[in-house]
């Protein structure tokens, strides 16, 4: 199994930072999950960041979050990058086979019931851990 990939981008605007990050991350055909973080200066455009990362990487499932700052460190990076009070995007892809994971989208009690019903058959055959 391949390792997690990590990339980061910063720029004068969200699109530029996301583009730098997405290009550095590249295609990740082995990944079934992507995780990205943006600084609060980029929070207003998270949907576009996620869409760009998905299109560039080929990874369909992404989870995103916002922080006051973002940190990027890992194999292949020249140095530790920390971004505060500016636009920054950090993305990681996980080498988890897509059929071995399921994201749950539940915002209310009805959504949770639907998510659990949807996952029941899958979990009976995949025997997943839960995080």
C-alpha cells in the first residue's frame, strides 16, 4: 500500500492557493479519501477548493476543515510550512481502497437514520472500523 500524499499551497487568492496545492498533490489513483484544511481567510470558498482537488487528483471523497492556520509537513516537502492570517490550503490523500470506506453525511436525526440504513449492508460485508 502506498503512503499518504501531502501538499500545500498559498497565494493572494483562494483559487491560486488551491491550484498550487492541487498541482503539487497531483493525480492520486490509489487514494480513496482526501482530507483538506484551509485557513479562515479561505473558508468562504471551501466548496471550490474541494472541487478543484477532486478534479485534479481523481479522488471522489473529500473531507474539509477550517483552521486559524494550517501546517504542512511530510515526506517530499522541502520544509514545514505554516500559514496564519493569509490564504493557505493543505491537502492529503489516503491510500485506502474506495470500497473499504464510507463517508456518513448526517446533519440531523433523519439524516443519521438514513446514513445508518445505507451503511448497514456495506458494513456487513466490509467489516469496517469506525472513525
